[in-house]
């Protein structure tokens, strides 16, 4: 039987990296969906599962980083191949951060159990933010498979929804007629930030995919803070 060529081995290893990114993204969808549900329903067990499951996302990131560094060292890729490997490194870090943000939301839900974390005036807003964040995560997963530029633009539109909702949280918290405890204000600020950043990282994935497809750096702005 013919031995695979160096080029064939390289392509197989790149496919493994792509599979790992899609696996990470699927876990991120589960994490943000479960964290949003735990927040909405004060489900302690669900929040705990999100927190524990984040380790699986972290482990995949570590594995992918090792694979990508090994590819760079052994294959010394150039041009498009180099772009693919470097983009994969950045994507794994971004997806890992999205998993962290879902875990942070679960921490808030767990910390307020058996009460609901969002105050009454904020609950509808955070329900909407949860729905929008899940939509971003699902689109990111599809985008990793399709590399469709129109779908990448859709991620940015969904992030606009999260940004608008984030601004609405501040409007409510700054309204002198809305009574909230200090803890409720803190939770409102943190949750708004976590959801908003989750969307930003989704946009980062979309822009990196656009860069991978087009090679155009003009829209590949990172959101890695």
C-alpha cells in the first residue's frame, strides 16, 4: 500500500484541527444555552454542569494549540496554509474565551441560588440576551463548517442585537425610578458584560473566517481582551 505523501499528511492533520474547532464550538453552544437557562430558571444543577463542562473546552484548546504549533514546526507552511494554521490558533483561543464567558454566567446563576440572579426589571432583558447569544453561538458553529461570508455578516448583525440590549441594561440600572439592591446592580453589570463580550467574540470568529476565505486583513479585527 502506498505511503501517504507529506502533503497528504499535512491535509489530514489540518482536517483534524478543523474537527477540533467544530467540537469546541458545539460545546460552546451547549454551554451558553445551558447557562442562559440556568440563569432564567435558577437551576443549580444545570449551572454546575456548565462550570464543570468548561474543562472539556479548555482541554480541546490545549490539544489544538499543540497540534498547530507542531504543524508550524514540522511543515513550515507558507501562504494559504500558514494562514489556515495561524487562524486555527486564534479561533481556538476565541472559542475557549466564549466558553469561559458562559461559565461566568453560570457562576452568577449558582451564586444567587435559590433566587433568580437578575432583578425583576432586568429579567426580560437577560432572557433576550440569552436567546441572542445562543443564536450567535449556533451561527458560529455553522460558519466553521460553511465558511460562508454572508453567514459571517449574520453573526455581526446578531451581535448588534446584543449590543443594543446591553445598552438597555444600563438605561434600566441608571433609572432613578427603578429600585435595585447593590447586589442586583452588580449582577446586572456583570451579566450584561458577559453576554456582550460573548457576542464580540462571536464577531471575532466571523471576521477571522472572513480573513481565512479572502486574505483581507481589513475586517479581521480581534476581540481578545
